[in-house]
C-alpha cells in the first residue's frame, strides 16, 4: 500500500515540476541561457523523491573535489533509472546525454526537453557522436556541465563495464575536465516485484577530476581505461566499507 501511495506521489510531483519548468522556461529564457533555474527545479523534484521516505539513507562523499564555477564532463556508472535522480545530489548545473526512447515517456520526456538534454539515437554512432559534440559544446559554452553514462547502457550485474569513447572525445574537443562519479545502491530502491525497498541505502562518491590538461595529453582509449579503473577501485572501496 505504501509503495502504491509513493508511486502516486511521485507521479504528481513530476507533473507539478513539469508545469513549473514550463513557466520557468518562458519567464527566464531571456536571461538564463544555461537554464539553471529549470535545473534547480529538477533538483528540487529529485529531492522530493529522496527525502520523503525517512528510512532511506544516503551517503554523499567527495563534494570537496568540485571547483566553484568549473564545467565538467561528468561520467557515472549506470545500473538503473534511479542513477539519474541520484546525480542531482551533486551541486552542478548539468545537461544529460540520453537515448531518444526516454524522451518519449509522458512528462519525463517533456522535462528532459525543457531541461535542454541531448537526445541520441541508438545504432547511429556517427550521427549520435556529432550530436554529443555539437550539443555538448553548446551547453558548455553557456556554463553548464554535461553528464553521460560512458558504458552506454545499464550494467546487468552491477559491475562497471567497458567505456565508450563519446564522453572522452567531448572532453578533449571542448577542453574541459572529466569528473568521475560512482554510485552504489541504486538497484536496490525497487524490489523485483516493483515495490519500494524502505530500508534502502544510496552511496554517491565524487572522485577527483581529471584536469583539462591531462585530458588533452592522454590518448582517448587510455583515458577511458584510466577513468574506468579509478571508478572500479572506488566502487570496490564503497562496497568494502559497507561490509565492515
């Protein structure tokens, strides 16, 4: 019964913030080129999701690694749709790179469009990469970061798999740092029967960024492998700490 009520609550929250975001876009468009106001509304919506279940626990680490006013290519591991909600604990204004199918979800897709997120088509590698580079550079020039799942799809076993080049090519092209973020616990929000797990714990860890100069000097494949290994090590440490 609680899960049904929370589903209803979450749906109402999405519709409310969709309406607020429409108003914000109309009112703020002339002076808010980075759409920070809409982004902050999205963050508030996600916090409405995370903080209502008082039994849910959250551990956010590494925010001290962020530099005020810096723009990043944010890369994070991907286990579930809850990953998207979780990244809003990081106090950065960012645009998502997301598959086109997500934009077709009622209200959620509308929020992504209002937010200015970048839609890509699966199976169209060259075309998608061009959209990522052009769209990414546009938003970076306006002061926003770009968030991407470098694995390209969800991990089925919770481990961090091979990274694609897109995020790292964009970082090199745009001359910006890469910010690795590691998530653990996003697969346990929902049980197999789609009911909510009311004893869930989320851990989010922001790793030290890879500087723009290091990004520029590294080979793309070597850079992707290095960042992936850092994230694998961080995930292992998070899990090890949970067992103590």
